[in-house]
C-alpha cells in the first residue's frame, strides 16, 4: 500500500512510501532522514499531536497551467482546458503533476480519456 506523510503545520509532504502499515511508512520516512525508526525521530524531535498526518496515498486531479498546479474537484473542471495552455493531470503530489506537465510540454506524453469520479475526462494519468 502507498502512504503519504504530511506535516499538517507546514503543509509539506514529507514523502510517499510503499509499506505494509502506517507505522512502517513512518519508519521508512525516519530512516530516509537518518534516524533508526520513527520512535527514534520522535524522541529526538517530537511532533505535536496531529502534526504528522499519515494516510493512504490516493491520487488527486490537478489543473496545471503556466507552471502552477492546483488540486481541483471533479465538479471544478473548467470548460476551457484545451491541452495547449492547460492540462489535467492525475497524480499523488504537486511535484508529480508538474513533472508530468513538463513531459507533456516536451511532447513525451499525451492526455488520454480517463474515468474520474464516474466521468470521462481527458487527462495525463501518472498511475499507469
């Protein structure tokens, strides 16, 4: 399973980890930061209650335009998304959405028909 770890105070996504549990994902993040495990990290730099959010990493729908990416809901898809100035991207992080849009700009990927929230949309799907 994929888990996204976020600092709720700063909004920083600390990583997306493949793990068997939330605890295993936190341990992987802590090891990436040079700690033995999450208990070691929390002992040395304790987080406030609720400051670290761990959840299953589901992708979001991003509208990418002029180097900016914003998460939008299925009912917020603008009529003027034309694949020239803007593109829809399904991704787990803003960085992933921007990277996919850069590949689109370079002609390396193209949007395709994708079912999102029960509707068919034209988007770049990074899940494939």
